[in-house]
């Protein structure tokens, strides 16, 4: 039918309503133009006329005609009748009109509409039949407006239930719009409408309906089983009737096929009489008869033997061969799954006309296919028709094989009965039926084949007999059947022994069957016992031995069965042979004993038996480099066997000369890094302190197991040695303990194991370089290791060196550096770390709560003293932070401040002063920090001391020397780079000048030491001209005489050039010197007056200053007394 649906109907109706709405709008606009814009439509003439007509319906004024409806009369108006319809055109002479056959109720509705132009408000609730009668009146009397109203009412009521009756009404009244609408609804709901609904439609109406809405009219007629409609349709199409009757619908069904499927035989006969083709093919190439036989190809097709018989009688081709599949009608019946009995009964009537041995593309006959599909009744029928029983399909399957596979034994009996030997001995893919069913373990079928005398010793394509396959399948039932039927074990290739090997592999039950039922087997040949042992079938091996197998048989190398099983690590097999009495004294082809081989291969049960037979368990093994068999056992990881040998007294040491060393077995396993074996020996009680001795006389070095284990990172061995009380303090040729080596190797785990020992005295042992393990860890910066040692024995941080001056050497190979540090008696690790400028080491030791203030060395220095002379401020600050006393005094009276001054460490000095260092503290020379700074030429330190402290700048040392005296003796090479003694002198003088009175300052400048020397005198004697000039600028006395009576004028020098230059550099007259004697040796008295040279200020006699002259550079214009030396300088200058 048509493909319209409900949505299409709604769309079409909506489109029509839109068109009507547009027309009404247009008409409304036209009417509005004919009325005044502001006027009421009801006040116009047209409105008044309509109102008058409505009133006439109620009062019947001016009525001039009567409508007679049977016994009823209705008053009316002629003008209204002629206006509403053209049906009445001659009413002028009539007073009444007769209307018959009209329902009064329906006409009252029409009568009301004529006056009011409207239907009752409940018109939508009218019964459909009433609306049909009103519509019929409207069309009968040509009431055009009412017709459209009625059609719309009826269209709104169309549904699945009444669409057929309304279509019939519309068709009868020739209402095209309603008829088309109903037709569309029928098309939409075609599948929901039962054929009985169409039964009362006339042939022409129904045909008209189908033509409009059906794509396949003929098929629709057949579906509705309307033979009368079919006759009309065929009559209308007599010109192309063959094309029409043989056309197919969307399901591919022809009209004939459809009629037969629905059981409409009369229609099918009518179609045949009108040239319907009973052998028509579908798209797949099947005939109608084939499709009748099949079930489910099409939804409405029902397999019916009656239809098949109808087609066969009508002349359908019973031997038709399908082009693609090659199947015939008989094949289709054979493969049919439904209604088999009826189809078989039908086909049996036609078998004489059918080729029963035709094959399809797969090579299957109908007999084979019927057996395959379980159509037993057809198969039996075909057997009676002499069908080919041997012919196989393309895969080689025969009817007998398929029947047996399907367990159809009764049918198989019939096939075997009719077919004889060829059927049971059929070959499929190189296998006989017996091979195939033995492979499937089908005992029942095998028994069936043997019953029918199948060939029992036939070989398949692989050369296997059914017996071999049964053995492989381990099917004892079939093996028994075959052997009972005298199946041969003498197979063609390669040997019957292979069959017996297979039998042994299947277990003792299978082997017993052959032992009982097969005679003449040589059980000592073919390696049967060896094979049984190989596959660990000891129960079978017992049977073989009991049947005559030899336990001492050998292989091509001369190895006995016992040796072979040991070499293959077959503990059960070797034990089995020993229990049966096999000789344990035999050796293999390489001369190895059964004991050695059993131990090497880890055969614990075999080893127990051999050891119980009285062998020497300490014999030296050829394959173990002269060690006992224990070595090879441990090397292979067989610790259960090793434990057995140890429990029986096997030598744990087994000391052996291997060419390079004389060593125990423990050293060997350390050599090969076998931790587990080494631990086993140690736990078993071997000597953990056994020394390995080199056989090289030039390098007679002894090595301990513990040292070597630590160095090789074999930490489990280390733990075992510690647990078993090895000597942890033992020292090697370099004096190192195992702990030293653990530190050098950075072996954390080994160190942890060593520290677990109850006695850790080894932490205090020093190597030949003077290192303890802790000092070595600190030098290597392995603080994690150091922490472990300190946690185990906290007081080791206080370790100090021995008596007397010593030296410690660090030889660090990876850094290619040799460090030698001289230390004093009693220096501890903190002192050494500070001297090495090792900040990390210092911080580590400080974190261990070591005694930071302790002075343990012979000099009495603390860590702070050493830190003051190390170029690392952080060390100094950290020592102060943890509480070091800043003013601690060493044995020589020095504080850290003194040392910082001597080492020119200005930043250190600042830190110390910030932390409360006493700058006036004096050492054993009675010198404070300032005197030390000046003595060692540290300008920066002098500057800091003068600026940051209230240090006594006038302090004197034991020789009465002030800082100026020490500065006067400085040479340039003793002063820090970039500075000179005069720079220090300037600092000293300026500071005192700023804080002292003039008198005190003069006393400071001319301060004399215990020898009476002033700073100027000492600077002159030291040849320090710059310092002399500086002192003279600040007013130093030139003529001061020391305790030896010498002045700078009388002090003997190689040349007087410095003196002349000093005199020449004078810018003002120096202070006068005083004394009792002149430089010429004359002593002053009452008679011999004292004079002073007005140029140099020294004390002279009259004779030495007899020349007077003005001194222009002093601004002295009058003549004054000047000594002879100054006269020479002033007059001649300095050359």
C-alpha cells in the first residue's frame, strides 16, 4: 500500500487550512472596503438583512411555502430556498414541496442552517450516521455551503474503525474529497485493518481504493482474498496480463507464490489460467517450489506440502538445479527443518521423476544432506531408491560417517547393510573411519566399526594405525577393543619400540594391558627402562624391570643408568635405581663419582642413600679445584644437600692451594661473590678469621674474610661474621680494620652490621696513617657513616692523637691527593677539622655535643684558637654560637684575638670583638692584641682594634716597648700586601693624637723601652726611613740618647745618607733633647753650658755649635746656633 502515515495527513490538512485562511482574509478585506471605516457591520444593509433572515426562523413571518416531510410540515420562504440552492427554480406557482426518504432529525438540522447559516453548537457530538444523513441531504439538494461543513465534520471523525464504511459512503455519494481522505487513512493503517473489513465493499469500490493507495494492486487483492475484484482487475488489464500476474512485490513474492503461501488455491488456479509462471525465479535464483519448501525466508511464507503438490501438478520443474548452490528440490526437502513428515510424504510420490544422486556445489547428495540435517525419514526413503551410499562430499564425508557422527546407529546399520565393506573402510583426508572415531574417543562407534569388520591395521597419511592413536589418546577401552581384535604392534616405521615408549608415557594401566595381551616383546631393548625413568614413570619402570628390563644398561659414553639419571638431576629416578640395587661405585666418562655428581646436582635423596652406603664424604673433587664436594654443592645452590654433608662431618675449611693463594673455602666464595654460600659456611661454624695467604713471596699479604667481604659489599656475609663473633679489630697490612674499609668503600650497610656488635673497640683503632674510622669518615665527608659511629659510641668524638708531635696522612686515591697535617699532642677531631678548614666536619662534631672548649693538645689551644687562624668565618661563628669562651687563654697566654691579629684576620677579629673579646688581654710577652697586630704587620687588624675597641694604645710589653717601637722595627716584607710600616705608624699616631693631651702625646712619641730606645731610634737603627720621617713630622725628639749613650747622630751606619735625608726633611724645629753629655763626649757642667741646635734640637756644646745662621725653611730670619752637621745639610744639601 501507500507509504503515507498519520504525520503526512496532518501536514496536508494543515496546508489546506492555511489556504482557506488566506482566502478568508482576502475576502474580509474586500468586505471591509465596502463598509464605512467607523460603522458597525451589523448596521449596514447586509447585516440588517442577515438579522432579518435569522428572525424569520423563529417567527415564520412572511412564510409563503410549506415543506412536507411525510406527516410533518415546515413553513419556509421561497426566496430563501432559491437563494440556498438551485435545486428549486420554479417555486412561484407552488405552495408546497414534497421531500421523501429523508430523516426528520437530519432535515431539521438542514432547515436551521438555511436560516441561521450555522449548525447546532453540539454538532461535533452528533453520531456519525446523523452527520452522514445531513451530508446526504446537502448533496441531494445541492446545499453547497452545507456540503463543505459536513465533509469537514466527517473527516474529523475518520479513524481505523470507520475509514472503510466512510470510504464506501463517499464513493456512493461521489464525495471526492472525503473519499480521498478515507483512502489515505486506509493506506496509513493498511496493516492494522483486517481483510474482513473490506468484505462488504463492492468490487469496483475496493478496486478503486486499491488503485489509489496500493503499490502492488494484484498482491493486495490476493491478500484480501477477493476473487471478484481479481476478475475485474484482470479484465481491465487483459492487454499486459502476463507482466502483471508475474510481477513481484517489495518482498520479492510473485502473485502465485503469495496466493499459495496464504492458502488461496482458487486464486492460484485463476492466476495459472492467466499465464502465471510456476517456475519463476527470484533474485537469488530459487523457484517458487524451492521457496515453498523453505520456511522463514519471507515473513508470510508458510511451508505447505499441499502448495508444493499444487506446483508439481501444475508443471513445476522437479529437477531444477539452483545456479549458485547447485541444490535441487530434493536437496531443499532434505535440509528442511519444519513439516518434514508431510514434505517427505509429498516428495516420495515424485521420486521416480527426480535424480536422487544429483550433488550440490559442496558435492553433497540428497542422501548425505538428509543425514547431515537429521532428516532420517527421507534418508531411509532414499536408501530404498538405490541412492549412492559411498559418494562423499567435497570434504570427504560419506553418509555413514555423518550418521555415525550424529549417533544415528540405526541408520548407520542400514547404510552399512546396503553398502557393505566399502562404506566402513572409506578414507577421509588420509584417515579411515576407524582412525577418525578413535581420535574422537568414541568407543561405541569403534565397536560398531569393528563389528562390521573394518580394516584394523590401516595406516593414515602420517603412518599411524588406530592402535597408535588410541594409545596417544590414552583410551584404554579402545586399546582393549583393538588388541582383542588382534591389532598389530609391528608398525612399519620407525620401530615398535616407539609405540611402547608412548604406552609407557600413558602410565602403568596402559602398560599392563600390553604386558598381558602382547607376547614376544623384548623388554630389555629399545631403552624402555631409560624412557620410563626419563618421563618419571617409576610405576612403569617397575613393570619394565619385572618384565626383564636391565638396570645396569649403559649409553654410548659408557654411563650407567644411575649416572645418567644423576646427570639429568633425576632424584627420584636415581633413588629408584639405588633401591633396586644399582651400583653406586661407578664413575662417569669424566671420572666423577656418584657422590660428587649427586651433590653437584642437588639430589638430596640420592645423596642420603649414597652417604648411607659408606662413601668418603671428604674426598677432594676433580671439578671443584681441589675442594671437597661441599664446594660444588654450594656453588650450585643446593643448600639442603650441603646441610646434609655438614651434618655428616664434611670439612668446612677445605684449605686449598689454588696457585695464587692458600685459602679456605670461605675465601673462595668471597672471590666469586657468592654471598649465600659464604653465609652458609659461616653459620655452619667455619673459621671466620681464617687468613688467606699469598703464595707470592714478594707480596706476602694476609687477608681476613671480614675485610674482603666489606670491600666486596657482601653485607650479608659481614652480618654473619659479626653474629658469629669474628675478630672485628683485626688489622690488615695497612693497619685497617673492617670498619676502616667500610668507611673507605662508603659501605653503609656493612658499617651498620659492624656496629651491631657488642664490642666496638675497633672504633678506636688507628691505621698506619693515624686514622680512626671516625676521622677517616670526616675527611671523606661521609657524615652519615660518622653519625652511625657516634650514635653507637658517642665518646669517640673526643678521640685525640697520641703522645708527642705527630702527623696524619690522608691518601685519597680517587682525588689523587696526599694531605699531611702536623698536629700536636692531644689534638682531638674538632681541632683537626678546624685546622683542615672543614666546615661540614666541624658542624657535624658540634652536632654531636662534643666538648668544644676542651683544650687537649700540648699547646693548650682550643678549637676557637685554631678557628681564628683559618680562612673560614663560618667555623668561627659556629664555635661562638655553641658557646666557646671567646677569651680562653692558651699555654702561651694567647687568646683567639691574638691569633687573629697575628694571622692578619680582620674579619675574624671583628667577629671576636663583637662577641666580647678582651682586646687588652696580654700573652706571655705581655703583649695585647694591638701589639700582636703591629708586630705581625696587620694594618687591617690595627685599624679595627683602634676603631672598634677601647684598647690601651699605650700598653708596653715585657721589654717596655709600645706599639710604636714594634712598628719601628717592621720591614715591608712583614706587612700585609699593599701596606707599609709607615701606614701602621700613621694609624697609631693619629689615634693617640686624637685621644691624648699634647704632653701625653709627646711622651708617647718619645717613649723609651728598657734599653732607653725611642721609636725614632729603633726605626733609624732598622733603616726604616719612612717611619723616621713620620715620627719627626709628629714631633719626635731627634737627639734622644739610649742607655748605651747612643743617638741617631752617633749610631754607626755604613753611610750617613739616611741621617742627612732626615735632617733635610725637617719642616719645623724638633723638640729639644736633654742630657748631661754632648755627642762629642764632653760632659756638661757649671762651667760648660748646654746648647741646642735650632735645626735638629739635639744637645750640643759651644764648640759643636759655634756656627750661627738663619734657618729659612723654619721662617727663622735671625741667626741661631746650628750644629756642624746641620750646617752642612743646610748649606750643601743632601747628595
